C-alpha cells in the first residue's frame, strides 16, 4: 500500500524479495497469490482475515449490513 497506493495488483505481477538464508532473491507471484487468496476467503479463519485486513485488503474486512433505524419500517 505504501509503494503503490490503493491500486489492484494485476494477476501477473511478481515481486523479488530477499529471504534469509537464500543467496539470490526469490520471485513471489504476488498477483496470483492475492487472486487465489481472495477467491478462497470463505475458507480463511478470522485471524487470517484480520491480518489481511490490517495489511489493507478491503475484501478481507467483515461485511456489515446496515440496520434500519427503529420505527423506520
């Protein structure tokens, strides 16, 4: 979020990251991971969804249904 803002990650996007113990950077298919995780969000537990929401994944936030004001029906 800090680097790219609030734009969606394209499915084909990859990132090079440095992993402790690895000599060369590792390629992570970030776009595929986000797409797959989002499509399987119903199988994630509350802790996993909360962690993703904290990272800025709006689709991981709980859905709130607006409540009608008392007496408005």
